[in-house]
């Protein structure tokens, strides 16, 4: 417990997410005071690529899909932001337009922090720059992982296996088994690995027949991560 003025006590602020894990208690408290939380229905666009940056967003509950688009209308999904993830960080720091699209997947609660307030926060808490640097590094690592999947995997089964293993790492994995919520359509999954809906449907059916994955409602289980990893590595 922390002592407040006047002798009253309060519990220290706690937040999910690696970005917040290394913030000092005063910095975390000031960060939370800047937030303006709002609840959204599924499929609500928070911002689009090329739009002037206006704010930073923090996922409090639910999930947000991040993607990029071409002038021909093609889409490539980059990652799914979950509780504790920061969205729009690099644009907020640089002042450049948003570099991707952000759209809710479920009923989602997101906190908005105005860019001016966030930059003022960093000036007041320079120790928070380490958390910012670490967060940007995580974003880069995710981008490299996706490039490796798209560029170095030679087949759709390899790409899909890599994607499912990556998602299960952020789900509820055990040493041998992975379990995760599966919210996307086959077409949307294809946008993560640059392939068609039909190919995803055919590949998932193959995985199910070989007992590499199993479905129960919106939940997917990977009975043997080692077996699926064989596909991921060709």
C-alpha cells in the first residue's frame, strides 16, 4: 500500500503489458491519469494509415487488428494488439501520419492519450524512454517475424503453421499444447500470410484431418506444438 497525503492509503496502480512493467510508480500513475477510455463495438476503425497523427492508443480490453492497404484495395494484416499493447507509438513520437490501420475485433475498451500530453509526459518522466525503446523494439521484432514468414516460408501450410504457433505463444500455451481464441474469418487469416480464403480453408481442413489443430466454437487447440512446428519449418 502507498501512503497518501492526510494519512490515507491507496493501492499502487497496476497495468497489464510489458510497456508498463518497467515504469516507475509515479510515471505509471501519471500515465493512467492521461488516459481517456472508451468502449467500442467490433469492426470500429480507430484510425487509418496516412491519417494525421492525433493520439496514442492503449488496449485495455479486447483486441485490435493492425493492417496496411494498397491503392488496389489489397490488405495485409500485421498483428493483433491485445490488452496492454500500445498502438500508434512510432507516429506519436515522430509526428508522421499513422502508418497502419487499426480496427477492433471484439467489443473492445481502448484508452486514448493525446499526442501533446504524451510528449509532455516523456519530458516529465525521462526514465520512461526505456519503456518506449523496448516497446518499439518489440514492434520491430514482430515485423521481422512476419517478414520471415511471408518471405522465407515456401508454402501456405508453412506460413499458416508459423502464424498459428505465434498466436498460441500469446494465448495459453503449455509445454506441449497451445490454446487460443480464433476470432478471424478465413479471408482475414489469409491477409496475415498473403494467401486466399480458399487456401486457408483447405489448409486448416488438412491440419484438422491430421489432428494438428482442433476447434471448439471460437477456441482452437494445438494438441502438439512440436508436430505443427514440423510444418512451420518445412
